[in-house]
C-alpha cells in the first residue's frame, strides 16, 4: 500500500504542462493509478486535467481527463467512434487508446477543454 501511495505522490508532484485552462501530465507507471492521479490534480486546482499513462499496457495508453466545466460525453463518443474503449460520465473521460493514436486524441481533448 505504501508503494502505491508513494507512486501516486510522485506523479502528482511531478511537473505538468499547461495549455490554456488545461493541465496535461504524461506518466509512465505499471500501476493502475491514473484515476487517482487525475482526481488529485483536478480537485486540487479546479482545472481541466488530462493524464496519459504510457506504462500500463504494452501497445495501448490509458487516457483520463476531468473537467469541472465541460461535458465529457462528446469526447467519450468521439473515442468510441474511433474504436477506442472509452467511457466515463459528465465530468470524466477514461479511454484505452492505441499508442499510435494517443497524441492525436489527446490534442482533440485539449482543444475541446481550452
């Protein structure tokens, strides 16, 4: 349990990119902590947050986004139409995306959230 807490803290405290009203963080971990990291970043700042974990799956990335102001349903549907495993609720998007398509999908998310 301590190992996971330390891993979460390390990623929460690591430097993030900012693009307009969006915080973007790329992490590389074998642990399924993306939801916790994203939630901690979003709740702490009240901002739109996108986190990508490229270390959990071999051929896919985990993409997770939270927004206190935007409806994420549009992005969930866009992901599903593109063949990704995507889901969430009004303020949350979670998706599993092939590594070759991650950058493009993340750009779509950022543009929508700006």
